[in-house]
C-alpha cells in the first residue's frame, strides 16, 4: 500500500529559507540547498518550496536554487508561491519541479487549474487552500490567510478537483502556528468531499500529532515547516515512531 | 553513453540529472544516429498513451528503437514502460511497441475498493517476484515513487516486481530480453531509485 508522506516545507525569500532554523552541523542554516539535502538524507518523502519573494531578482534566485536542488535530490519536488499563469508553471517545471502548487493565483483566475491540468496533467497541479472557520462554515482565505474571500472552502475544493487539481494541500488557519495538532475536523470534512490525495498542513507540534493525523484514512501526507526546521521533531525519529505505531511509512 | 529518447513528452530534467549524478555520460536525443551509437537507451514519458505513441511515431524513431532493442539494454519509465506493451486502453485503444506481451488498462477497472484514490500516487513498496540484474543494488520491499492511473496487466511472464494497491498487484518492473521497464520513477525514488539506475547502467 502507499506510504503516508512526511513533507517539510521551505519558505524561501531572496534565496534564503525564512523561519528560524536550528541545525547543528549545517554550515549555513538558511541555505535552501543545504537544508534540502539534510531533509533528503533524513528520509523526507517530498519537499515543498514556497517562493515568498516579491522582487524579480529574488525570483531568479529562487529558480536557480530549484535547479540546483533538482540536480542532486531525487524525490518529488513541489513548488508554490506567486504562481498565476501557465508561464509560471512552465518556469518552475523546467527547473525540475514535479508539482506546482497554486493558491491565490487560482482565486484570482480559477481557469488556470483546468488549463494547467490539461497541459501538464492532473498529477502536476496542487490546489493549496488557506481555510478558517467563519460563522460555523469553512471559508477560503486569500493573500496568505489575510483576506476572507467569502467562498465556501469545501465547494472550492470540489470545483478545483473537478477542474483537474490532482492533490489538495489544506492549511488550517485556525490551527496554524498553535502546535496543538492538525485540524482533523476540517480534514475529515474535506476528505468526505474529494477523492484526490490530501496533504494536511497547520498545527503539527509533536510526533503524536502525526500519529493522530494518520488514523484518519482520508489524509495522505503531513506537511510542516518550523517544527522540522527547529528540529523540535526530527524526520528520521518521526518516521520510525510512526512505523512503530503501525503507520505505513517509508524508512 | 546512455541515450534518453526525447520525443516531446514530459520533463527530462530529473532523469538527466540523476544519470549525471551517477557519473554517466548522457544524451537527450531525438536522433536515430545517437540511439544507434548509444550503449543503452531510456524511453521516458508522462501523459496519455495515445498522444505519446503519436508523438513517438512523428519522430520516426520507432523502427530504430525496435531494432536497437535487439542488441542493447532499453529501459522504459512510467508511460515509457507502458508503451513497450502490445496495446493501451487510455482514451480508446492504441497500439504499443509490442516489445513485451501484455496490455495497459485503467487501474480503477480492477480495484475492488472504490475508495482508493486514483492516480496511484506516492511511495509504494516494490516486492521482487523474479530476481534480475536490475535489482543488483536494490532490496526486496524498498519504496519507490509512482504517479499513474493506468497499469500493465496480462504480463505475468515478464513481471519482475509488483506493488500492492488494494486488491491489485500493480506491475512495477518488467523485463523481456534486453527490454526493461519500470512503472515507478527511479529518478524520483531517492537513493533506491538511483541504485536501480546504476544497475541498469551496468547491464
């Protein structure tokens, strides 16, 4: 059977990983290539790179980094951040990305999902959503979670999958940064509506949270950033722990 | 030299990089002469069976591939492996290269548990069912990376390895004579995948 996936996420600005990292033994803790190597050696099942650069120079640095990572690390790479057009898809795929994650770009122009799926295949298009409870409903937020779009998040996901999104990253704004565990209620609600793989994001604070996450059969992967970067949770230890708890895991 | 067949299907960045990482001389090529000069050939591919077959036909390389497969190792990866079979049933029926007996059908057709997701995407463990030099550096049960919705069946005689997905034993690796195929992506399967490519390079 398919193994559950553990995915570290690297936010990159102007060629550097942001969010505190605390690795001993790494020459440059904020060097995305070095960090990617470290995670690959730790057994990460996939890497996600978010480009949070605003400037054109920063964007160039980002694609250079991506090319370098893809030249020496041979696990699936997902790239997101600032993806708005098919040209953006093209730019990162040519640098070695396998999947492209789209968030605000799809809110601005929902037709991009179908266009990208048609050109590159469903498996290449990841719909990333920032979701928060508003008046008892799951609401889709834009601009890194700052703006309520008024769109029902579950309807949005169903539509995105219908248009060809091959995977969904669900980031719960309600649990993000709290480190109290993933938003299982929100994830279950999504799993009941779509049949594509679901990547859970937001809320991981310890290994137990991942074990709990994977008791929910609709969830395929757990994504986190700071707990891995700060080494609060080591991916090697986490994977052994999960295997011990009976979760199908690649060691 | 290892030739990667370029017929306008899919992204060859990782495949080329992984071979370079192993220190192998590699050419991405659409030229018949280059395929003839190569020590071994890799046929990659992503997308749909019929489209890929049509694109391969357009290059005029099919007769060259069939000829070269008689005398040197050929490895098909993902859709490139599917093309090695007699026929595929993705959006209608299309002829394959006929290098390995069998057919390529929709995985969902044979899955009993309809809750299982398609595409079959992610890391799955490869059970070796027939030992082969391709597995020289590979251990039974190691995980490899898959992304596909169609799979090869009716090919038991050539099957080297399978991965379990629900009730289906997904054909993971095949061989007939000089022709090998992997449904998974060795160039995305981490260290295990690199070791498999290294073994192919030594064939």
